[in-house]
C-alpha cells in the first residue's frame, strides 16, 4: 500500500506541475469554459442548483491555488484528471462538495484568519516577512489580467483553510497504522530463501487438442463474446517541438512549449464551438491535418503512435462530441476529430474459429498447469520424512534455489520479484504458495527461511519515512472521504462535459 501511495503522489505532483505552468493562460481562454448561459443550471448539489456562472467562478480558483503553492489541496481536488479541462471541472465539483461539508462541520474561516494565512504564504514573503509589494504584484498582475480580484484570492485562501480543517478532522483520526508500515518495510527488506518449482506451457501444449465439435459448442455458448473490433478514423492536428527543441533541457522545453499550448488552445476553442470547421480552421492557422486509416484500439494508426494517449482519446470521442480537448504529449499538443466509426459486428463461426480454438487450448493448458501444481503440492505435503527440496526431487521435479533476496533488492531477479509483488505473495517460513502464473507458464514457491528484520535499520527507516508515509496515507483517507461526500451530495465528477 505504501508503494501505491507513493506512485499516486508522483502522478499527482506531475499533474500539479502542469497545472501551475498553464493554469492562468488556460482558464483565461473562454473556449475552455463550460458552455451555457450564466444562469443556466448544470447540476444540483445537496439539493441546491449550481449555475454556469457559479461553477466558472469556483473553477477560477484553481490557478490561484496553484500559483500560491497550495499543492496539498490542488492534488486531492483534481485527482484522477486526465486533461486540463477535467482538472478544472473536478476541482470545482470537489470544492463545492468540500464547502458544504465545511459549513456542516462549522469550519468557516474568519476575515482575520484569512488575512493571517495570506501573510504567511511563502510567495508573499521577503526575508521571512510579509511583503505587500509581492501581494500587489499578484493581484494587479496575474489576477487582473485574468479578470480576477483580491476577493478571489481571499476565497482561495479561505478554501485552503477549509481544506486544512477538514483534512485534520478526517485524516487526523486515521494515522497510518505502524503495524502496516512495519509490514511494508519487512516485505521490502527482509531476505528470503526460496525453493521454486516451475511449469512451462510448452510442456502441456503438445498434448492439448480441440476438436471441431468442441469449438462449435464453445462458439455457440459464448457467441456474444466473438465480435469484430470497432474501428475508427480520425483527423489529427499536431503542434510539436522541432527536433532541435526536443533536445533542450527540461525547463527550456517547458518555455518552448508555451506558444504551442496557446496556439493549440486557440484552435481548440474554434473547433469545439464548430466541429465542422476543423479543416478550414486548421488551414487558417497554418496547421496541417492528418487523416488516419481505419484502426482498432489494439492496432492504432501509425500517426497516433507518437503518444499512447491519442488512441485512448480517439475512442472516447462520440458523434455528439467529435472533437477532443487539447491532448498534451511530451513533445507538444494534439487535437483529434472523429471522422468515422465502423461498429463491431458479430463474427460467424468460420471467422471466429481460430480465436475459439486458441482460447480453448489456453484454457486447457491452464487447467493442466493447475492440476499438476496441486498434484506436486499434495505429494510434497504428504511426504513427512523429507524437507521440501528433497521431497520435490524424490517426486521427480527440479527445484530452483536462488540466492537469498528481499523484494526491494533491485539486484535480484527482476521478473521473479515482480511476479511475487503482483501476486501479493507474502508467506511465512515453511509455507508453500499456490500456482503463480506468468507468460511462460507458472511456478510454486516454498519459503525455506526468512531472515529477521534489522531493528536498527527499521528505526532509521521509520524516523525518515513514517512522517511522509503518514501524510500520504491521511491524504488517501481524505480522498476516500471526499468520494463518499460526492455521492452524498449527488455529484458525478466530469459528467457535465464541455456542453454543460
């Protein structure tokens, strides 16, 4: 769990970095805001209506919070976002929910508390003292250029105080259990001596046969599973760095991408309003439109291979919303337009025959592996006179005994470590696993010995790693609590879409 939390934190920090760089420029672009008249109702939260203007005003707090370094709040409130628009929308929905919860728990910052919190913001400090000039610079510079005021800054700070109060209330009562933390340490650092018996698919495949009658019967029973893949054709506009720019240092790449981002947003604003103008708008802005051939998700067109997100976004497009948001890649920005959908269709038996036979063979091989693994485990278990290795050899099976290693030891067999981690194998000394499958077949593991934990190293690790781990854990608790609050309030994040 600790490793999962750390991975989640890295993803959130990456998202936040992007938001900080582009948030002001993006939200200032009217084409990226939700459509609908200012008084149009787009949702109900806790029984009250939310209008377009209210939603936009709340979402406008995202770039302020990002600019002020309120990353602890920005991360949870934009969590799970895959685009800039989605981040802004999720932030607004979550903030609406959070404000209602803060009111319910009577966590309402006073004017004095807001003022003191603003003075303590690092971005407004000079020599550890509040610097009014820096405050005015943000208000008269950034905020004014985006149509925002000091009152919007006050509200962002108040929201952060609400977030802090709720986080302490929710997460403060749920510290990271030390037993779980210690177990994580043990799993990563405790050396194990293993005995491994492997099974190869190839040893069973030659004996597996599938008759036509079996294949026909399986096809009739599973007919709905055999469909041709849906195919799509899209138009693609790319705004990417030149080859020499791609070799620049990371900070210079960010600078070089800024004009591309602005140009992509300007183009996207036009085509979201009028998808039919895609080709003409591209021509007017000097952009090339690439058209793909029909492709599937499993075999995308070569034009989409520049970034994995393009294929995924291509299959998210609909005839009602045929144009994507701006998709950011490592080398630039992309906008897609849906050109054609070829729906999937049921396959005939002859069309699906090879697929059916391959599936049945795979199932039979898997069953044979499971049966053989159980047979060996039973034989060894009933051999009371020998240890695991001797019993396995007596039964006629070769045993691997790799050098002792810990799961966190990167010098050990990476494939084996990953298999054990993915299958959550955590056995006591003397225990034997069930069959663990892999690409070549599978294996069973017997733990011969486990070294004791180095208590001194654990205490050093705990001193350094428990505080951040606890912060991540309580942040995860808060995020789970927020999901419950979303359901309670009747919110489905990002369901509104760009059409409001």
